[in-house]
C-alpha cells in the first residue's frame, strides 16, 4: 500500500478546499448572471444586424435594377429565418420595411414604381425562404417599373 | 497507537484563544457581509444598466424599433429611421439618499453617449430616452422586479435600491 504524501489528520486541507469552493461559487454565480445578460444582448444584436442587412440588400438591389435600365434583373434568396424568428419584408415605392419579432426596420429608396409581376400591386410582400427576381420593366413606352416576381 | 502532544495545554488556554479569534472573526465577517452584499447589489444593477444601455444604443444605431416607436418616428423623426453611429461612453451614478416614498436608497443614473452624425436635439432626446428605457428595463429584469414598476420601468427597483435616470448627456 502507498504511503500518503501529506499527513492531514485534522482535515485542514478539506476545510481549505470547502472555503475555496464557497468563494469560487459566489464569484462564479455573479459572473454567470452578467454573462447571461450579455449573451441575450448579443443574440438580439445579431438579429437586428441581420434584419438591417436584409432591408439594405433588397433596397440596394432595387436601386441597382432601376438605374441599370430595361431588362436588368437581380435574383435574391431570402433567408428562411432571422436568428430563429419569422419575418416579413414589405416593399413599396418609398422603401423597404422589415418586420421581425415586434420590431421594424426601414430602408429608404428613391421614389419609383414598384409592382408585383403577376398582380400589378404597388406594394409587394417578400416571404422568408423564397427566391425573388427583381426586374426593370418598361411600361407605357417612357416609364419604367421595378417588378418583383417569385422565382 | 501513541499520539505525540506538541503543546501541553492543561489550562485550556488554546481553546479559549481559538474561541476569541473565531468570535472576532464572526463579528468582522458579519459586518463585512452586510456592506459587501449592498455593494454587490449595486454592482449588479450597474452592470445590468450598462447591458441595457448597450441594447438601447444597438436599437438606435441599427434603427430597429418597436412598432409604436417606429410609427411615431415615421411621422416626426424621419432621420431616426436611418442607421447612425451611437456609442455608450460611461455611466455615472449619484446616491440621492434614502427615498421616503419607497424606503430604499435612491440612485440616479446618468448615461454619457456619443453620436457625432446626429445634430438635431429632439432626435437626440428620442435616442436618449430609448437608451434610458432599456437601462431601467434591464435592471428590473435582473432583479425580477418588473411587476413593481410601470410600463416605462420608471423607477427601476432592486432589493435595497430604487433607480431613476437623468437625461442622457451627449458628448
């Protein structure tokens, strides 16, 4: 049988261990509550950034299509969810509105005609997980419209 | 097995000294614990307020707002619907003593922030209100006292403190 390296008949080492663990627990619990709050903030921030990116991406695509002339088109694939939340994108002649988790973000664009390819509505909804083609179309000889159609 | 005594202590002086040391230690520890728990609570509240202020600055910075605020800004503060740079610089607090109304120590928070590209005063007020709102909200969430306050989380409560916010100071 092995000889013990340290003789500790009064169990002072056990006592030290317990006291150290107590302090460690107190410190850890306070750090965990701080970390939890920060993690929630990070998740919300990530969702807000992704939402803003979607709205800017769609608004930018509309601007590029409009300024590039007749026949120019851009295909956009919408993400299925934004950080686990459903969302909806609404496009009209003045900009792009994204709604997610009770919050809204808006990207302005230069006033122009927007229409749905099939229904000719001036307000178009873009749904999560679907692909869309944004196309510049000529209407009434002189004017152009940005048509959004589901791919 | 024969035990070796290191010290002869027939009059039990060592246990007496031990008891005295333990007694003094207890008195000191208890008085420290009261002060430390108060400091810990204030520290937790300040951390929560900083996290909340960050939430508010992210919301302001990315121009992502709840529906009612969005509709209000669409009417009167169109500039706020565009993203802007918002930075929280520091959070100060002033201890205003015991509040006779709530019977808790009243703390006023003052958040210092910066947004160099936003010059309009009323726009800044709106942004500041949002930052303050989220700071108070996070304090209430941290201490689970949402049911003690109103929908603006003003004032925010912890166990021994009541928190209000001064207008955000823009630098």
